[in-house]
C-alpha cells in the first residue's frame, strides 16, 4: 500500500518532539556541566575575548538550563528556541568562526568548514523550532492546536 506524502503532515509532531527533547536535553545537560565548573567555561569565554567572562559564563549557563528545560517541556518553546538560537549565533561569531578563518583564510574552505560545524546545524534546528513551536505537544498547548 502506498502512502501519499500529504498524509505525512499528520506526523510532523514526531520529529518536532524528538528535536525538542534532544536539543533541549543537550542544552540542559551542558548547562549543568557549565554550572558545575563555571571557571572552565569562563576560561573559554576569556580566550574568545568575551567581556566579563565569569558573569557571562554564569548567565549563559542559567539561560541554557532554563531554555533547554522549557524546550523539552514545550513550554514557551518558540521563545526558548529563539533564545538558544541567539546563544548559538554568538558562539559561531565569537568562538567558532575566528579559529576557522585563521586556519582557512580562503572563503570557500572557510565556509565549507563553518557550515559543517555542529553549532551551525543547531542554529538551523533552533530557528526551525522557533518558527514551529511545540506543535501543541508541549505542557501548555498552543492556541488552536489539538492535543
């Protein structure tokens, strides 16, 4: 029996849920590690030239903890994804791009490696989740969505 592709739209909540749970858990668990050793995270921020690295480390870790949990729960999923996307954009600009540019000063190789970075993929997933939200499958259903 052949399934029509338009019938697959009834299952869009499945990849949405899987991505929310996995990406949310990545940030949540990573934040716990950062909170457990803010000095190490602050050292990374110092190397990247981020101002007030100890304060920034603590704030970013708390933001990632709260937004990661919210994403997993589907609670304010769009806002949580957008906040995490901003942190990923910051990481790309401050810590990923500069060493890649030093290593690959020609544009083609730089972009090939930049777009291959996991942070770029996370930014794309988070941007999609910011647009899609929890698709009514979170703790608090969205208006007009069925549970």
